[in-house]
């Protein structure tokens, strides 16, 4: 099903029209990239990086410490200063592995969004990998099958692709910060610690051996943090021209062992912010080289932050040019419908009604809010493949846990919450209903599902929804009520549900 996309004008109210900004909230560093995509070509406007070590502040109970959170908040406040004059449509902030793991991430995110002044999305590991490949493929184009590796602070992404298409993207829970803390946390470099770290990395990456074997690719590229730092180190010391080879990695580990301690490691090209995590990164790189037959890992242009910029540019183009399906999220919705055998005709009927109702009560809603409602309409019945009983709960669970290209975990959870509230009592989504925008989305979805309950042909003009503050009045065209007594019964029950509590009140007008 093609989900309708509304027309919007770009950058309304922006001081910097045409520019796009990406914030990568990584486990080791936070990065801000500002750029422009002009006729398909990328031009960097500005780049800021701060070593935050958010991942190092994740304790044994997977809780972020207050100290780590304050480091992150201070960085985001500085980024906010640089982003003055930009409107939210120009900025996308994404958080990765540390906030995927942190049990108190919602507390941090609430404070972080206040500090930044923009929404922050937590993305899945596979979505992170897809965006990394997007950045590399656009800035370093090639038609050769390639393996792209990105070693972050607490995760490692591996992607196979050809041209701009990522064929397989996976994320593994091992990174330079996590390994360094566990095996080199006392600041000492030992042969035993390197062996243990390599065994741990190998255990995490073992399931990737077949899908990412050398027969699937012809060149290997290392993106961002660890690979870039090691490449620069090798070049600065004249070991290689920047290529990362097994021999060069052994040389670098020998230098660590000779130094004996982190604070005594002094090599040309080694930056202070990279020194505490170099051993963990080396252990992962050497494990990858040995296990995956990588004779030379080349430094890549492009990383997650550029991928986010390109993805944001494609989303905006889809909206501005009214190109249904140009946004990769539309393709993901269609794939989920196919995979879960959704009744697409019913989904289209519900979308038609919900969109008309929502436009009447939220005419100034953001494009993303409209699209999230329509995606909820398209996917509200995916849980029926599991069970017809309580299918809304199954649908919500699937959406909260599925990997869907283009979607962040945050956005999928919002859509899942809408789907959870599609029927039955309102108490299960009571917390979300406190947000008025969500309440209007939920009301329109529920009314559309009721109207379409018979699964027959429907018209968008039979029911009219009017808004008066936080009161909603539902009226009908002449003759419709008399010919639809069962639907009217359900609508009266719905009005009673909203009268019992919640942000909105619904009344029916004959």
C-alpha cells in the first residue's frame, strides 16, 4: 500500500535554508555534522566533535551514571548553540548502542531533548549499520562488492553492499570502549589482556563468519572512529600508507606492550581522546582481520553522520516532490505488510478515513505526525498473524521490537503505542494520551477503525469531526445514521470511553 505523503515547504522560518544537520550520539564521542546536498553532491558546512564517553558511564546494572549524563548534556547544549537558526525539519539527532542498552535512557533523553532543543531518536543496530553504509556509499562510490566495518564504542557494525544498496547489515555488541574497560581498565597493556579481548571479540562476531566471509566481497573499508584513528597512526609512523593490515596491527600491539601502560603510550598521530580505548579497538580489528580474511582494511570516507544527512535529504525530497515511496520507510511499511500478511485493502480504508478526520482537527500537524498516523493505519493489524485475540497488543509488541529500515526505535515505539490504543479501554495508553497530539492521532485511528469495521467500501465524507479546544464533536451526513445502526452503537460506546477520562472529550451529534 502506498501511504499518502503531504506536500510541505522546506525550511520555513530557517535562518540557514538548504542546510541539514546530523547529530551522532555515539558511545565514545558526540558529533555534529552540518552539510548541504546540492544536485546529489555533498558539501560540508561544519563539523564538531566532543569526546563524551557516554558508554563508559554505563554501570553493571546498565544504568547511566549522573556524571556521564552531565557530560552528554553539556555537549548537547553546546551543539544547540551552533544550531541556532535551524528548524527541526533540518536536524536529526540519533543515539546508538549505549542508549539502546541503558535502562534509564528515557530519563536521560528527556533531559537531552531539553538541552538540545530538538527530538532525539534511538536507532537500532541494523538501522545504524544501514545509515553508515549510506554515508560511505554516497561519499565513496563504487560498483565493487564491499564490506564496510564501523567499530564504535560499544558496538561494531558490518555491512555488505554493492553501489548504494546495502545487501546485509548487522550490528554486534562489542566495541572499543566496552572491551577497553573490561580488559584494559587498569591502564595496563599485557599479552594476556590482548588475548582475552580478542577471544571475547571473536565470540561476539562468530555468527558473522559465514554471511560476511571473503567470498561475498572484494574490498573492505573501515568507517569512522577506531578504523580512522588506527589508519592515521599507521600512516604517521610510516608503517603503511594508512592501510590496516594484520602485520601493521601486530606492530601497533607490540608498541602498546612495550609502553606497558596507557599513560606511557606515545606515538606520532595518537590523540589523547583515543589513547584510553586504543587497545580494545586494536583487539577487534585484529580479530576481524584474522577471522574474516581481511588482508587490507582501507579507511573509508563517510560515516553514520553523513548517512543521517543523506537519509534526511531523501525524506525531505519525498515530502516536497510528493514522491510516494521515495522515503525508505514507505518501502519498510509495505514489506511489513507483506511479511505479516496484512489485509491491505482494509488498511487503505482505515487510512482514508483517519487521514480525513485528522486533517479536520489537526490542520497544522507536522508532516511526521501525519505520516506516523498513516503508518499506524497501515500496520494496525500486523498482530493478526499471531492471533486475532488481542491482536492490537501483538501488533504493538511487533512494532516496538522489529527492525525496519529508515525507522528509529523511538519512532516505531510511538507508532506501536498508537496501534496499542486502536481499540478497547484507554487506560493502557493513558500516559501517552496526556500529550494532546497523540490523543488526536489515537482518536482519529479509533474512529476510522470503527467506521471500517464491516470491511466494506467506505467514503471519507460520511462522518465529520470538529474540534473545539480539547472537545471533539462527531457528526454525520443525512441518512447515514439510519443505515448504519451497528456502527452508531460502536461510536456511542467510543464516546463513553472518552467521556470517562483522558485529554479529549468526544460527543456525537445527530
